[in-house]
């Protein structure tokens, strides 16, 4: 199994069966030659991001309803149309190589007919004059999410958000100040073919401009941690609130290690032992000694009170759908309400053990942000730098398409 299109199709089937796109890709990229890994990644992630648009095209051209098309065949069609429309692939190669992925003659004929119709006739996608159809089908946004964006922001910003989340995400690293400086690390990475630039709001944040920072000796030696700039803001906020902090949902350890690098005394725990082992590996690589234990945050096994608890609560991850696009097709308003219940349980259980609680989630859905915190006492929260976050009452939100970051929410709670 070395044909990159076949590998991409198998990966898409695994994601559709419930897999995590990043984890699935980690497995399947080992099956292809290094030169093909970028091609496979773009096909898989691109199809997942633009699935709504691709399905509209299939429905537009096919005499079969989408739900009547076998999933393997439908994913092959998505792959073919995505190559034609979004990638620098010759039309004839996109059609020919996609058809080859199918064994049955009638399936080959069906896929070949739709792809050639797409080339011949194209698809008339909905325009901005119908905002909901435009966001849902043309810009590949789940209908419930498109409705929320339109009601909250209007078409212009909704369009900007949809385009941002359908693009490959920017990549950031956090410089380990215990081992190096941003200038030293930049020079070292440049020798490995990786170019970076500084993040204005954080002196130890670097944006990757060119190259792959996931396979360097500097990463293996703990000179940096791959972490979005919005996630780094949480650590910066915590460092201004206390010198001792408990992170009860710590895995994989990004925020805990950040706070420890800045000199805070950090206690780390998580409900998952396997994920906590991964966290310990990250701490060791970064050269940090942090106390770690297994615990369910809803049943805190601690006595007394911490100056600060940083609760990076389990959430829908709707703020990172550019890096985990399958999430937007799996999430529903009902599911958000269920997550909100879990988040409220965590806040209620943990708040008595902290003088303050910094609540952080990589989502901006109302159920998981203001809705979760309704009835809990909050304090004003100051951003690390002016003008980089949107303030709504006591709460802070990233503006992902402007900051070029994940969509995150931050709030500071206190005991009554």
C-alpha cells in the first residue's frame, strides 16, 4: 500500500469510522515515501475541511442521493473533486488515478462519469446573496454553525472565519527559556531549513514560516514545544496570577510545562494514565521536574487550597477545526450541552480548592463558554498584551482569523 491516493482514501475511511485525523495520518504516512507525505496530508485534511462543498458538488452532478452512495465510493469522489478544484494536479491524472482506486467496473464508471461531468460542466455553488447556503455549501460549514456565525457576527466575519478554518493552520513553537533563547533557536532551526518569525505578544513564541519543526534534533532535545500562540497566552495569563498552580486536566502537558518554564511551581494531574505518561515524557524532554498524579478533577484528591487552578477543560475542540476538521462534522448542539454539563461539574468540584480558577477551552461555543460559567463568580481578566483579544464583560476570546490562532476562551473565577 504505497500509492498515495489509495493511502489517502484508506485514511479518510478510518477517520469517517471515528478516528482522529492526526493520529490516523501518523499511521498512514509511514506507508508512503517521504516525498509523498505532504501530498497525502493535503488530500486527507483538504477533503475533511471542504467536505461540505465536495458533497454539494457530488449531489449536484449525481443522479443518486448522497446517502445512497457507498462511503468508499463517496470518499473517492471527494478525493477526485478536491484534486481537480483545490490542488495543482492535472485534470486527466486526477480522474484516471481516482478511478483506479475502485475495483468494480460499475463503480469505476460511476466515479469516472461524475468527475468528467465536473470537468465538463462545473458546479454552480451558492453565492453570497444566500448567506446560509453560501456558508454551508460553498464554504463547507455545518448548517448549525453557519447560523450561529451569521446571527452573532454577520456575513462578512462569518465568511472570514469559514475561510480561515478551511485553510491549513499556522504553526507556532514555544521556546524553552530554560535551555535557549528565541534568537539562538531561530539560528539553529535555520541551519535545519526552518525559518521563523517572532510573535509580538510573546517573546518566547515563534511562528514557523517555512519547514517542518516536528522532526528536528532541537525538538528531540527539548529546546521547544509545538504549541499554538493562543494556548501560550493561557500560560502567560497564569504567570501573572500566582506562583503556585494546579493543572488538573494537564495532558499532554503544554500549559503545565509552559508555566514551569516561567518559574511557577506546578502540580499536574489528569484522569488518563496513558495520556499522563505522554505528559511525563514531554516534561522529561523539556528538562522539567513537575509533580504528577492520576486523578479525576470531578473528585479532587487534594486538601487545602491552591493560589490558582488552571482548568484546561475537556471541550468540543470547535476552536481547532482547521487542525482537526473532522470535529466540525461530528459536533452537534446537543453534544455541546453534554460537554457543558461535564465542564460545570469540573468547575464546581475544583473551585473550592483554588483561590482563583483560570478557565480555558479551545472552543468559543456559547454552551461551553458563558453558558458553562453562568452563575459562577468571575473576575476581570487582563490579556498579556493590548489589542490581541476580544473582551466581552469579564471574558476574553481570541479572534482566530485576525490573531491567526486557535479559537479560544479565557475566564477567571473566584470563590464567593
